């Protein structure tokens, strides 16, 4: 049977793997709060594992900064009046925040972005995606 995390090397805990993965992805501030499995004993002590207060405030600031939602709007592929070059054309937009209203705002901005690049006869065939993509802070 294969492990759930095939990238986890043998002899390494999931907590260590997660920290390394976050660091490799450039998410240093988010890696601060990650600790090992509860069954592991920490040789460095609790204070070193918790991180400094500056690291925590940096992680909180990063989490606030990454609170956004992204909406997308596309011209329908079967739009009869729209020239074929514009069918399936899509645009996206982001709005700060994590609420339903922020998602709606992002979708409306995506529609406006798309209207700016497609002919008038395609406007009535513009559709928004069902869901917004959430930023890491949402």
C-alpha cells in the first residue's frame, strides 16, 4: 500500500515534510506555525518550535494580504452571433476579502474586463464561473 504523501521520504515525519515543502514554495512565514506530529519528542524545546513573535506577526500580515477571491467570465462556446475568434475567450479578476460580496465583485470585474476585449454582439453570451477561487488567506 502506498503512502498518502508519496513525496515524504522514509524516516521523515509529515511535519518535517510539510515545513520543507512550505519553505521550498517560498511560504516561509506560513511554515512558522507548523510543528511535528504530537507523538514526536522535540529536542529543541517548545520555544524554538513555536517561533518568535516577529515571525507570528509576519505570518498574520501575510495571511491578511492573501485574503482575496478570483472570479472568471467567459464567452459561451456556442454563441451564434459572436465571431468564432471570440468564443471561449475568458478573463479573470480579483477582489480583496473572503465574503460572497467579494466574489460577486470579482466576477463583475471579470465580466467588465471581458467586455473590453470582445465585440458588442458577444456581450450577451458572457457567463461567470459558478465559484470563485479563494486566496490562501480565505
